[in-house]
C-alpha cells in the first residue's frame, strides 16, 4: 500500500482533489478517480487536479485535469486558481506569476494575495475545427442550432481550451439546466462533448450563469464556462469588455478585449483541508 497526500480545495464551490505529482509517484485508474469523487463514500469532488513536471521548457509546471467520471479534461479555470494557490501554500514556487502547460497550450496564473488569483486563459478559439463543432455558426448570431428529439436550441460555440456551448436564457433560476444540459453535453455536433452554459444577461457588465459540465453535471462554478459566456455575450453585443459573473458558488470577474485578445479571469481559491489516503 502507498500513502498518497492530497489537498481538498475549491474555487467558488467548484471543488477539487489536488495532488502534487512532482514529489510523489502517481499511478491510478479512472475507476479509482470515480470512487474518490463519490460524495458519500469517497473524498467528493468535481475534478482531480495534478501538478506535474512540464515537458514544455517555457512552462513552470504541467497541469492535468480529470473529471469525476475518470475522463481527462483539457481546461478548468477554477482549478487553475486553486493550483496557483496550492503551489504557494506548499512552497513549490518562489514567484507569484507562473506559466502552466496544459493539454491545449499554456495559461499564466498570478497569485495576488488573500486567496485571489488572476488567470490569463489565452485567446478563445472560435473556428469550428478548433472548438471542435461540426457546424459553421451563423455569421450574424454566432449560433449553431442544437436539435434534440423535440427541441432546438441556439448556442454560441466557443473553446477556452475546452469546448463550450452558450445558451442565453431569460432566467437561470427557471432554466432546465440538468435536463437540457444532459442532452446537449454529448450532442453529435460536438465530437468531444461540450460544457453547456445557461447565461442570463442582467446588464452589459453583469450576468448570472449556471453550467452543466461535461463528465460532471451541474457544478457550483465553472471558470472556463464563465469565460465562454462572456466571450459569447461580447460577440453578440450583449456585454461590454469587463463583466462580473454570478455563479451559484459566488462571483468572478472576466475581462476580454475582443478577438485576438487574451481572456483574464480573477477570483478566489480556497484550501479546505490537507489529507492522505492509502492506495494499492
């Protein structure tokens, strides 16, 4: 048996099991991840995050993400804030600004103190092949039509290093997030699946958002989903370039200057506890 050290963390209630894979030998299966993610018999989390040695010489660390079902994900904005705090708390880095290698490029985090972290998420990807989505968005609405057995939904497809489909709704309170999210997250037009955002525009600088995450279900917050919603809102001229996003778990700030510009996300990260478990 091997004892594995970990930290339980969250960003606005989007919670994680975070593991230092620099000083520990890591070897686990998707079935183990799923068991650890169980909120009744395991640790309970939305994603498992690994801090690893990079293969990219320009990066300080590599960042890997596994969903609660054991599948690997490309990006997680709330997780990025948590790993930035994790390396600070564990003295793994001597600088506040760090470059992270992900499966879809690099992101930059800057620890601002008091649990606040700014993340440069890079440029959003809007071309169908980059998202990927098997349809060309309407040039005026930026939407594709996602048809199910009995309904059709207009969605703005965006990649923030992972695929998203943003639906604008009158009210996030009454939006059928679980029902519709489950149908659309594996829609045939998204060959790799998608995170589904339900976005209510309150005013040009403020939105309310709920997110059905691919491989997880609805979560209390989704940083990349907040970025995607703001991108979709700016493209469709609903939002200005600085937006406060209210999620069930709390609020974060997103800045985006438009196509060709990087997205900036700022919000909190919280350590819940440090723990360890035995694995075979």
